[in-house]
């Protein structure tokens, strides 16, 4: 590909994977079961399970992933503590926004032929910072969406 072709190549936006946590519910029950909602920005690309912990994010090699967390309650605290996934597929890394302690995670998908790759997200939740893991593993799905 020459420089002029690279200049015309469309820029792919990251696929945002957002975790919505009901902190009060999860701390009251001691679990994220029925207190976690996952969404991604690739529904048109074939992702399924939107709004559930069993999100299936459709990805291709080179896709950049961006994981963030928000809480249902404005004064509650939740943060992603860890993301465990096959490192042959992607290697999640924690980052913080400049001059803050607000964290987000990123990774780049290494290959197309991944099939279904489940992963776990561990969250720190609440003032005592309880540690809780996804009750059902979300997953990345390789390849293109069915037509």
C-alpha cells in the first residue's frame, strides 16, 4: 500500500465496551449477578448480548478495544481491577486519564481466527473496595458478522 492509499484508508474507531455496575445492589447481595450490564459500540458489526453480563463482542484483527466502567448511582465507586483473557488474542493494559486517577483499559486484537474467547473482568466496588468478578464471562468473537 503506498502512502496515498494509507491516507485514504478509513480510520477504525475503537470498540468501546462499557460496564454499568449497580454498586448498591452488588454490595447488598455480594455479587454482580443481576447488578452488571455490559454494552459495546459494535452492535452493527455483529455483537450480541447487549445489556447483559454475557456480552459477545464481534472483533477482527487490528480492532482496538476500550473498556470503561460507569455506575448507576452517581456517588458510588466502581473500577476495573483486572481483565483476564487469552494473551494470544489481546493483552489488556490499564491506563489513567492525565492528571486523574480515572482508569480505563485498552487492547488490540491480534488475530481473526479466535472463535469464541471468554474473558473475566474483576471490579473494585464501593467504599470498602470489594472485589467482584463477572458472574458470566463475556466473550470476544472473531470474524465478520453473518449477512
